[in-house]
């Protein structure tokens, strides 16, 4: 059976994101793709975003989030403390620019996390380096940009 997914970018316009989430719930989407590294870091919008992600998770959506070190600052998380993001229902982190190999390995080692790397920017040498550091190949997926 096919499963639907929806992308939304709440840090660009939180009101539009709310409407996109309403539509995704109505359509019974199972996957939600988003970026958590865009926007101005407005505290009110971050709180509304947290509420939207929790709502998506409670409606059975698997959440894929594009993140960078900026995300950790916005959500008070780190490569060794993913709880602020996990409690929002995020299950897959698509790691964008700004992460070194050790950070990628730390993030991927969390038992509740699947990671995707940016296939547009990672090099073959970096992938080999990750595998040599002990990254389990089955825990990683390479994804190109999925922006509309």
C-alpha cells in the first residue's frame, strides 16, 4: 500500500505550515519532511513549531528533519543530547552542512535515530571515513535536497 508524505517549512512561514499540517492529517499522510534550520529563531515560532511537530507525531507521522548545527542552537540540543528533538517525534535526521564525521557518528549511534546524509554535499572520502570510524552502513541513507 502506498503511503503519502508531505513537506512543510514552518520556520519560513509558520501559518502556512499549520495549514499544510492540517492538510497532511486530513490526507492521512504517514511521512512529514521538514527543515529545522531555516528562519530567524523567533522564540514564539519555535514554540509553535514544537507544537506542530508533536501534533504530527501524535497523528502517526514519521518525521524527517533536515538539520545543521544551527538546529541544535535553536532547540537546545547537541550531537550527544538529541532528546529535545526526539521528544518532538523526529525519527530521522537528514544531516546537512556543518557536521564533522565524529558528530555524524555520535548522532547515528542513538538507538532511536536513523540518519540521512546530504547526497549533494558529502564526498566519497567522507563516507569511507564514516564507515572506518564504525558507522553501521544500514543506519544511513543518502538523500538529495527535497525542497519544493
